[in-house]
C-alpha cells in the first residue's frame, strides 16, 4: 500500500490556498455586482410608464421622483422629459410653478419650461430623456440622458391624432 499521509504543513498550504481562492472569487463577484447596473422596471435607469396622454394638461410640468425627471407637456401638446439634474454642478432642479421656470437652488441657474438656460452659470440646457407614445400611453426611457447644446422643437414628441 502507498503511504497517503499528508503532512500538517501540506494540509495547511492546501487549506490556505483554497480559502484564498474562495476569497478572490467572492471579491470578484462583489466588484462585478457593484459595477453592473440595477435596472428595475418603472424606476430610474429603465423605461417608465408615465401615464395616458390625456392625463397631462397642455402647459403642465409633472415630477416623477422615482424616474428623476419632469414630464413637460408644452402648450402646443408636445411632450418632453427633462432630467432634474442641473447641467452646472448636478444639483436637483425643482420646478417653480409661480415663476413658470426651473430654478437651481445651488447657484441660481434657471431654465425655461423646455429646459433652455435663462440664467447661467449652467452651460447648456437641461438634459432630456427619450419619450415615446405607444397606444396612447407616454413612456420615458431613463436609461441614458441625452445631452443637448440648445433646446429645440425637434426634442418634442407628439401623440398621433386619430383621424
């Protein structure tokens, strides 16, 4: 018979090696889960069902806290989803209905209803999210903010009018 006794030193080398490999695998898993996006349907980073087209009055600004955006329905009926993050330093920009504009509390940048800069130091308009209208429902894709140099009528999305 062959002698299969393992010395104490060899056993400890194997045990420490296995423990080190396990710790390395666990650390890799934690790092990967930290960097992977956590997209939950209906929350920031995914597509959010905002509601029926008819539930938003023309000229209204509706906040979506979970989605971190404002859904703006322009007076002409076009929809625009504006990221609530200021383009100056990233502060949350609230809508001020009394003044009819967005006003940043950090450095007093202000923006028109369509996100265009009225008062610097913000260097550009508020970022926007893609808006789509499917079967009369407004959907906003918060997966990637769209940066823009200026506000444009091309940013607006309109519901199709039934003939």
